[in-house]
């Protein structure tokens, strides 16, 4: 009997199979439940049941075709191969393809549930290292962004972005990555083996915070090594590392809107770096052997404590714009050029503009770097004080540099080094220096122009308020004019101009005052150590001119000499010119040239063809073309 019943059911189903294979579809049968109403009319016969199943399921193969699930669940159902159209899109793609457009941290089991005790540095929560690395590998392979959702992720080993990546983007959405290892956190390493491989992997890392749990200033938060990666780091906050962001043997990277907290200790803080940029170079290497870091840009970045930015060997082209170092324990910017007597290290081209630099050791150190530009930057001293040899700008041995429109404040008593120390071929103009202690004898500009001809130094339109003067350490060529300086508490200034002769030093203890009408000077010492001071006089040796306020000397001994030759023959005495003991032969060099910016009173200035004694008294001046002019015309006799 049981056998006959089975045959009967099969017979009922067979007629439905053809319909099931032909047209499976989603529909809702008009059935009511007999168990609820106990109405015999609600009982559905087997043929109706079989027909309904056949319309929904391929009864022959046991598979659904093109199902639609509405307001329900499909637990365990694999729909990765299902095709979906985005709204308004002409083409359909599988669900797997859609989900791969953005790699979601949740899909990899990344918890980001860590908790950091800032007092004990203890960290609790799930270690997300393996899950994050898996998500990074997938995102790098697909070239899709990896999207985090906030929280605090515990990391116990470096997260490596593979060099085989097609692209890499990490969107943190304010996620905090807490590092418990003493190593790097995010590493992007890959050497470009050919020009076509340079910068092949574009990357973007933004909107996140990276914290060293132990706050022990070890490791690097983000390290980029090699020329294969090229991209941007934006809106990132970093704390507790030896190096915040390292750019090694890499070029054309951009760092924007970052905040880095470095080591605050006086003893070790200088060796903790916000930004660290370096290539690979060894003594004796040629440029072809050297691996460069070139044309990297840092903008709108702030580094607290430590050294703001370190520029090492084989770096060609760094721009720091709107860069701030606060309470720095080292230099604001420290650039390492080739040391005197050693081989070239191929580092050059540093530009710092629109920035604010505080540093315990100084603002910018760029000795022997070459091709540096410091523009519209403010320098100040940190609240902890400064080293005795502090300088705002220390840049010796330059073969091309500009120092323009900078401001230096808060220079302190007891310093042993000038706030601006420049050497080589440099242009310095429009800079303002204030606050040098009046008890200090050091100048505000300590200058080391090149000697023996060649490149000159231009020093013009600078202001040294309540500070020292200008000192030429080498007797090399300096040009420029209108460099003002004054001592503390004075109401008038002195303007210094340069010819092509060197001049030693001018310092002032008290300048012209409205009550005394006198000028009192410190001793002027030449480069050989000889005291060349004349009592009661301003001595300017080898310089072109000096301009000042009302001249009303108290007596005949009060003389202001304008020394265009070594004897100081041209003098301004009691408000008038004394006759200068110049002749045609002493006024002109053997080649007929004169000293630019020099001026003399000529009693018999004659035009060409006029006889001796037929001329008139004129003030002759020497142009930058080294030719004498008087009354707007060339003076030949």
C-alpha cells in the first residue's frame, strides 16, 4: 500500500516539472491556512501545491532561477555571483564587484575596540594587526580604497603596503591606530627599477591618528622608502615616535595638514624628528650611484618639540610652506650640506616660506647646502630658553641663496652667535631683527662673503632694531645699502651701505639722542685685531657711506669719517665737507674704474676739453658700473 501511495504522488508531480523548468518565477499564491480557520475549503490540493512549487523552483535541477527576495532573509545564501544594476547605470555587475569598489574594514573582522591608559601606557582590546594587514593586501591588489569607521585599532607589528599594489588609499574617518611595537607602523617600500616604474603606485592616506602606546619615541609612524610609491599624506596626527613621517630615497611626495608631537626632553628632543627626508649617499659616490629624495613638499604642518624637519644627504628640492615648529628642542629645520673639505653630498635646494620656527638650537641650519630660500618666515625662541650659540638662520658656504622678508624676535642676552650668519653668494633683503641685548657686542648680521673675486653678497634694506650692527668676517665683496640699525632706547638710526671693499664691524652703545646730539661708539676692530677707533668718531672702514640725523658735533674733535680709502681722507666736519686729498690717480683704479657707491667732493670737476681750473666744485659719485658721474654726466677729469 505504501508503494502504491508513492507512485500516486510522483504521478501528481510529473506534469508540473515541465512548467517548473520553463518558467520559474516569484509570486505569492492565494492560499489561506486551514489550521487557523478550520475551513475545509482552505485545504489546497496536491496539484496546486506542485504547480506553485514549479513556478518558483527548477524542480528538475533543484535550483532557483533569478530569485527576488523582498522583506525577508536568505540565511546562508551565496549571492556573490548575483547581478545587480546601480541606479541609473546601463550595465549590471555582480555583487562581489560592487562590494570591491571600497574595501570595508568591517568585512575583515577589524574591531578597533582598543583602550589606552595614558598614565600606565597599558593597552587592552582586540589585536587588529592581522585583520588590517589582510584588508590592506586586498585593497592594494584591487586598487580600491580601504574604509575605516573610527574607534581605536591595536597594532602590534608593522602594516606593510605591498610593492605589487596597483594603488592604495586609506580613509581613516578619525580612526586611531595604537602601536604597541617599537617599530614602524605603516610602511610603503618599493624601489623603482626603471623610469616607467617611478611613482607607479599612487597612494593616499588621510584622516587618522597614529599613537605610540609607550610614548617612548621609538620607530616611525609612516615610512615611505623608494621611488615606486608617490602620493599624499593628509590630515594625520602623530604622537610618541622617533620619527613622525620619513621620506627615504623617494620623490614628489606631499604632506599636508599634519600635526606631530615629538620628544619634549632637552637632552634627547633634538634627536626626535617630525619630518625626516634623506637619500642614500656615501663618500666617493657619483651622482649615478646616489639615490635621491627630490621635490618633496610639506605644507600646513605643525611639529611640537623635537626637531621640526631634518634634511639629510642626497636631498634635492624640499619645500616647507606654512610650516610651524613649537617649543622645538633642536632646530626648526636642520639641513645637512657637504662639510668643508669633504666630498659633495648632492644636497641642495631648500625653500622655507610663510612659516614660524621656534628652536632651542636655532631656526634654520643650512651650512654648505646651496640653493636655499628663506622667505616671509618668523623666528622666535622657545619658552625653555635657547642654547648660547642660537641662530635664527645659520647658512655658511652657500653658492646661491635668498633671505627675504623674515622677522627675528626675542634674541636674548648672553648669546655668543649672531641671529643671522650667512656665507657665500647670498642675497639678504627686507629682514627685521629685534631684541639683541645692548650688553652684547655681537652683530645682528655676521657675514662671510667669498674672497678672491667671483660671487658677491648683497645685503640691503635690512633692519636691526635694538641690536648689533653688521660684520664682515672675511673682507670679501659685499654690496647693498639702507641697512638700518640702532641700540636699545635710541630714537634715531644709522644706515649702513656697502661698496666692494670689506668692512669690519660697527657696534653702538648709544646713538644720537635728542638731548645730547652726540654719538658714542664701541671700539671698531679690524680683521687683524687692530683697534682702528678714532675718539669721538664713527669709524667705518672700507665701506662707502653712512647717513645719519642732524649733525651738530660738540667740538672740532667730533668727526664722522667717510672712509673711501684706507686713510679716511674724505670727512664730514661740523656739518660741512673738508677737502678730500684725492687726485685723478687716487680716485681711479688703473683700468679707469672706481669703487661703486663711493662719493667725493671734487673742487675742479671738468668736462672733456676744459682747461685745468675751469671746472666747478661738484660731488662725484661712482655708479654700479664703476664709472664716476657728476651732475648726471660722466666725469672724466
